[in-house]
C-alpha cells in the first residue's frame, strides 16, 4: 500500500465502465461502513437500526453541525480528541505535520457559518496525491508544457493556517525540503510583494482562488506566462475565466473540492467537471434529502468520502446546488459530470428574515464609477461596513450609501446602518479567499 498503489488504482479506475465503477463504489462503501460501525461510537449508534444488507439510501444523512458536535465519538482512533487537536493546532509550527505521526489536521474557514476540523489519514493523503498527479490537467498539451518548463508551481493562498491548501503544501515541503519547484505566495501580502515573488519565480502553473487571481490580473506589473492557470475553492465564472485567459495567455481551468471530501471532480478538455466516482459518491438531493434526477438542479449534495477512515464522512451534507449529468462527454471519460451553482459571496440575512442575494448588492456597487474596489461586510444584524478603494472615497461612499439604502427600503428593510470603514478590501486572513460581500458575525443559524 502507499502512493504508488493508489496511483495504479486511480489510473485503472479511469478506464472503468459505469457498471464497474458502481460495483467498486459499493465494495468501498461496505468496507467503510463496516469500519465506521466497529470503530466509531457515533456511527455505531447512528447505524444501530441498519441491517448488514443495506443500500446507500438506508444510511441516515449527517451535516457539519452534527459531525462537529460529536467530533470525538465520530473519530475511529480513540487516542485522538478535540482537546488534543486544539493543543496541537495552537502552534503554527505544526502546520503540515501529523499529530501522533498519523494524521494531518485541517480546518475550514466556516464560510457556510460553521467551521470544521478535518483529519486526513495516510490513505486519504495518498488518494489525494494520486488524483492530483493523474487528473489535474484538463488537456494533455498543458501537462506536457508544464513538465517541459520544470513543473514550477505557484499557489496564491494564505501562507499560514491549518486549511487544506496551506497544510498540504507545507506537508509536501517538509517531506521534500530540497525540492524548489513549488512556492506558496501569501495572498495577504502587499500587492507589490506578491508581484515581485511571482515575477521572480516565473511559474509554469499558477493556482489560487478565482476572486484573488482576478484581482491580480488587474496589476500591470505582474509579468508571468504560465502554461496553465488552475483555480479552485470558489466558482470560476465565465467572466473571470476569460479575464485570466486574456491576462496570462494560457488555458484556465478549475476543479471542485472540499476539505471534507478532497478532490470531488476534475475538469476535462470539454470544460465538464467529471466526478471522481472511484473515491467519492455524490447524491444530488432536494431540501428533504430526496434524490433528484439527472439534469435537475438539487438543493444540496450528500457526499460520501470513500477514502477517509479516521473521520468518516458518509452521506455528509454539502450546501452546493448542483446538476449531475449522465450523458456521454466528448472527452471520452465515462464518469458522470457535474455543474455547480457556486457562491463566492454570502447571502445576507437580516433580523426580520429578509434575505438579500449578494449579486443584487454587487450590481449596485459596481455601477458607482469612483469605486475601484469594494467589500461590503455585514457586521451586525442591521449594520454594514463598506470598505473602498477609490480616488474619492468620501464621495463614492455617500453615493453608495444612498443607493444601498434605497434598495433596502424597497425590500422592506429600514433602520439599516452603513458606515465607511478605515480598512481596505482584503482577503480572509485564514482561508485566503476574497469575498466582495460577506457576513462577519454569528447569526445563530
């Protein structure tokens, strides 16, 4: 067992028929459920009424709040608990290191309201590495160019914290300290420093969150010619894809992943996100967890990670709205593919239950010509803070405030307080993601 074994399995799985893949999924699912029942007190209780001859739909769904509330009993290693993890993660020197030499520890930024702590065992790490090695590139020509130019990779992320991108990058650096083909550039560094580091390194692959890379694309001094740009963590919109292609003169692609499930889907040459069905099961469901058919948009997704045995995620709720397709893809891959209605910004929820979609506010603010960049932060139930970059911040703010208050009044919202912040728009200090509109207080939801 190990990375080579997982690479062989991943390569073989890529050639399977849909029927063979389904059989493999069932085999892996039964092994995972059996292990969870035997070693996790939480799953032993949860599956007490489930027989040995079960279907996937017989297993109760779980969500993030349930998994986190029962964290210690979910884990299958009784020597690990939240207290020990909190002590371990209190020291940033442990980023990329394994607790007890067994498990990498990751944290999510809590962009959906509830942060999560996720452990990866060696099996999960090897599976993730195998998928990254064999399925990252949508086009063969980009892989060949990347290899020809020394496999130099630059990731623009927050260069600290126990989140997935930073933790995995640091893990690989610690394993291969003399390898100089990969760098992480801190997204929170001054723009001049980011540009200087990227220009000096000259990456063959540039990766990062779409929102951050789109901001970098506006900087004329950034002069790099990567062979490919690979985004993730947020929805890659058509507009941002084109902007990055125009800036860097190369193919731009994305992937679909989450900390709890790893690499869920990889893009092909046709621009379709093919599900990695040998390592995850994705079920598109409605708000009541009832399955929806192919070509129908779901309210959420139930994800089963078939590789993580230390912290099983079985029928785990992900709040993405998706459409899964089973029609053949011209790229030749037999796996199903997925469309995602991704969100980079938060839906704002006010005290009376009124919800405001971020795009409505975005359209108001982007039409105010003095504003070069903005960030609207929901800081309290009826309070908003506007961060601006503008040649005339006071004038831009007054115009923005008038138009936003008019919009809110039309939605039945009165008493909204909007203030001009002394801060400029900035990426999240932990996750490294940039959001134009987000909530920064505990809504209790």
